[in-house]
């Protein structure tokens, strides 16, 4: 047992420290093991903010890298401990501290699982909309750290739109509380939203306060079958332009529907090339009128078919299948790299066309799925074989798509974060002045550079 | 055959999404990612397939600390058969150090039924190990095999003929399940054939990685039954059902002449309530004055309707009040013989289940797994745990009393 492990055991108890390689392996990557894996030197499993603070102060004193971890379900390599050191697993800080109906806010510990939180607020007639598709396992702290979003972004925004306060363990082990339960605050820098999306590079999020909204009383799922991908994209643009606001508006190609059909009780038709999976929510009257608007648009745009899903169970099974699309697609392919390009919504048709062109020119399959309603697409590079040539093509396609997304006025990541996966593209989107400013902020928080090192920007600074 | 080399391709289908964290009872208790399917698979890959890491006691411990409940397998959209890979890895690393009782149960008792001397030995072993009586199953005074065997004719007009595969749970611990199964089947026009000489389905041996012993039992059973003249094979146990439906064929070599029989079994196997619900009851029970809840067994993935059947058969009877638990499918922690070697972990898993059941304030808990039945009973004070077919049989008695 190394000195590090002994010290950590002394700080938080030897049952809460892992050091055997068989255990360390489990913390060596997130959902992107194919980018990089790296065994940490130790994993700690604290149960309180104080325990995390003790570990953090120790790491600061000894200049040991610390990588915070939620469920390890991220898609950017953000939780991969690329410099070794200590992984701080936050999942034992999982209490829902308070659901405050009078103030329409809730407080949770950073490791609380999103789906458990969803259930708890919905039982009380309240609603917390952010819905990253890993919601069955992902944690609120991880959601804040990556500014996570999901299908409901189109109507409700993402995690960043709901966070009103945080408890954070800073790199030196001090603990701060930002924001609060209030609706407004104009007091100095907005550290709450600086921490949001900081990907564990500024501190460890141990407590989260979020605002809630009333649970919409009615909702309905509609599926639009389209003859071409372009047609589906045009319909998305038209829906947004006409001011209809579905609570979810997902773009799916036939391949996606085919794999989803292995998962659902009532299979969907597969005679179109692209599909829009939508949900309308609100009052019953509002839902009814929104559905009619969608139907009119689809008629005007000559969609192949519009299916209203009245059976609740069936509707839920489609959304569950949608959540599982990433593992589902692995039944057919051997490697899937999901991109996160987000463009102004009017440019969705351009992006969809460009991705098809890029796939053809590079000679690789690219599955198109995503939250088209908010401009966030997840073109997924699909590999049947794992070899150098395919990897080179995949990289080429990813580069071309990211460049195209930026040309369309978009961003390289809508909701996954940069991590290690997109760090070489950071300078394509942000100019040097912004990157240097970010690095100075980082240095102010973390002068010793121990917090989740090796993430967001490429080290060395030469961009 | 369940050989690791046959799983080398599919183990890489794990997308590392980590969604298996949501349903793994061991992970939810330990909160160690090392104990969740994503890492178990990665570790097996590194140690036994890629050989980048040595096989260590900690590796074996991680393999052993799996309930084989199949919750991860059912959760996995990439369809990685995690349970089979764990079994294959256990087989490859050699037998674990089985406890004396456990290895005795596995190697002798389950292979040779009806030997009362052996059962007596098992009883004394239990005492020798100092296990609290309440925490070990009590053997029935008379095993089911001494109560019913051969052919039991249908009552009234015969609708068909079924073979009854009697699991060890029913034979040794809960003959009442078997009696109710025969009564309800015959009452509903089914002739029941119970071939003598049945042995364990093999699932406990398979779970240990003792594939040779499991294969023996599978072969014995396959040779014993003539399926040509029966409409279905009935089991009252969801784990036997899973074994027969999904694993029998995998216990045999692909070219084994018994493969054809294994396929025939897989095509005809039904859990008793699932079978009754699908076929419909010709004789209607009229009343069931009881509040109950349904503890859904983990080994449910082999039939899409096996979890609806008990609810539909019993829930709508007059006087029946089915109160669903917040998580009806939550594991009880027993998992075959797992609870004997991981007592602390199993008890912690069970405590959540017991809490939910007690809060529901029902009179009865139904479940189609004899181990769940035993293990929950051992910890519940105010509720009885029984098989849904027993409740159904009681509902018929209620009718005849009126």
C-alpha cells in the first residue's frame, strides 16, 4: 500500500479508498474508453463535503492531480484521469436534501442521480426538465459540470438554465456556497454559472440548487415519417419558424428507428428515410392546438405520415428507446463516436445536407440523430471495423463536420463538453484572447493546476 | 458451450455507457463501480482475453460478487449477455472455494433426488456451520416427488397434456407450490405428466462455473422427458424457466445430439401462471379475499409476459387487492446460494425490499421464485410469502366453500 493510499485512508477511512488495479480500472475512463484510459493512483469514495474537502486539501498540499467523477457516463472523456492521481467519486453524496415547493426550488447533493430526482419532484407535481439521455445513472453534479442538456432543451433549455446555487470544494480544499434559493441575484461575478460547464477544472460540485417548474398536466407524442433527411430537416425549421414549441423534437434516421424497434413494444414503421419524434406538453387545450399545428405543417410540407401516439406506454417506450440509442447502435457497429455539433436552428437543413455529403466524400457511415429542435445534432460516426484506416476516416469526417458546423455559425459542443475529445478543436471556435482569459481564470482558481488536469484546452498553450 | 472464447466479440459490444449502474443490486449497495457490469466485463476482457492483467484474488472476488440476477443483461441495450460472460469467466478461473454445505448441495443433493439420507446429512451440515436456522431453508417433511408422480388426469373435459418440470425449490422446500400447480392445471382441463427421476435444472452448478456438472443434469432431464406428446413443459420457478429457455442449449456442444431436444424444451417451456394466463382459465375462481403485492423475480427476462401473468390472474378476482411496491422488480438479495456466502451484502439488499413490503401493509407477498420466497419469509414478520399459483388454488377453495 502506497503512502498516498495510507494517507487517504487516514483522511476518510480505509473502506473508502480503492487502490487495487482491478478497482482502479473501473475509474480509468468514462463512456469514451476508446479515446483514452488511464488508471488513477487511488479512488476515494467520500460521503460528505467535509470528506471531499479533506482529500482536496491534502491533494493541494502535495500537488496531486484530482479528477472528480459522477456516473462516468460522459461522452467527452472529461472524467478520465489522464494524469493519474486521485479520482474523487461523488456518487455517495446522493441525498435529495430539500424540495421546496413554496420557492419552487430543490437542493440536492452533487452525486444525486438525475432520474431519482425527476421521480421525486414529479411525485409532487413539479418538474425539473433537463434530461440528458444518461438520466438513469448520471448525477446532478456531473450535469452541472458539463452543462448537460437533452431533448427538452428545445422548450426548456439545459442544466445551466436551472442552476441557482452551488456548493463547491475549491482546489485548495476550501468550500464555497454560491447563489441561493432566490430568483434573482446581482452580487459580483456569477460564480454559479462560471462553475456550470467548468468540467471539474475549477472545483468539485458537492451541492446543487435548481429551480423547478410546474409539471405540465398533459403531453402527447407525435412521430412524423419523412421521405428524405432533407425533408425532415426542413420540417424542423418550419416548426420553429412558425412558433410551435414542442417539449422535445428529435431527428432520427431510419437506422435509428430500426435499432429502436428492437426495444419497443409496438414497432414503428420503417418505410421513411428520416423521422421526427416529438412531444408536445402543456394544458390539454394547448397540447391539442400544438398537435394540430404540427399536423398542418406536416401536411403543407408533404410529410409521408404523421402518427399520434395515444397509448402512454407505447409513447414512453419510444422515449426510453431514444435514451438508449447509443448502446442500441452498438448491436450493429463496433465503434460509435457521437458528435455534439449545434447550429442556429434555421441552419439544421444545411447541417443535415453537409453531413450526408461528408459521409459520402470520406467513405464512412454517419448516423444522424439529435435534438434538431434546438439545433443540437449528434452525427455519429459508425465503424464496423476497428483499424487504423477506419480510424483515420472517422477523424477526417469528424473534423469536416466540426468545421462545417462552425461555418454555419454553430458551436463544437452543445451539451457534452470539451473534455479530451474536443480539446484540439477548441481553438477553431474560440480565439486566442478568450482561451488565454480562460486559462487565467483557471490559474486563479487552481494555481497548482491539480484540478482535472489535461482537459478543455491542449496543454502547452500553442493553439 | 459457455466458453469465454465464444464471447470475445460480444464483450466488445459493451458501449461503456454505464447504464447498468441503474439496476445492479450489488452496485446500488456497494456503490463501487468495480462491482458493476461495465467494469466486470472490462476486467474479464483484460485478465482472461487480452491478458494485460494477472488473475488475482481480487479479480475472483469481483467475479464472485455477482448475483447473476441478469438485471444488467436486461438493462443492456447493446445486448451483452453479462451473466453468461461471468459464468464463462468463473468456469475458466476454476471453481471458487465453495463452502462445505454449498458444494454438498450442489454436487450431491441436487443431482440425486429423493435420497432422504442425503437430506439428513444436509441438515446436520447446516447445524455444523452454525447458520441460524431461520436463515437456512427448512426441508419439507416429504419432498414433492413422494407426493405426486406419473400421470395425473385432467378433471372434466381434457384440453391437452403438459409435462411438469419440478424444480428443487418445489421438491425439497415448497411442495405446496407443486401441489397447487397440479391441482390448478388438472382443474383447468390439463393432464399433467410428471416423469420420475427428474434432477436439478443445473442453474446452481452453472452459476458456480461447474459446467460439466450442469451439463450432466441438463442431459439427464432432456433424456427423461418425451416432449412429442405434450403441449407444453410447465415450471413453477422463474429460474428453472430461464435455465431451460435460454441456457439448456448453451450447456451442450453445438453438435451434441441432445441439441434438438434442448430446442424443443425451449419452445415449450412456460412458467405456470404465464401458461394459465395465456391459455385462459376454463374453471373460474370466484373470490380471493386478500391484499397482496408482487415481488417480481429477477429471472424474468426469458418471457415477456411472465411478470404480467400473476397480476392479471389474481389482481381482478373479487376481493383481491393488489398493491404494487414502488419498485416491484427490485432484487431481494438471495440469488440462489449467493446469500450463503455473501450474507452481509444479501441482508443489506434484502432490507430495502423488506422495508417496501412492510410499508405496503399487505397480508401476502407473491413471487414465482422459491429462493425469493424463502429469503423474504426469513425476514418478514407480518407477511406470508407464497407462490401465485398457491393463491390461485386457494381462490378455488373459496369458491367451493361458498
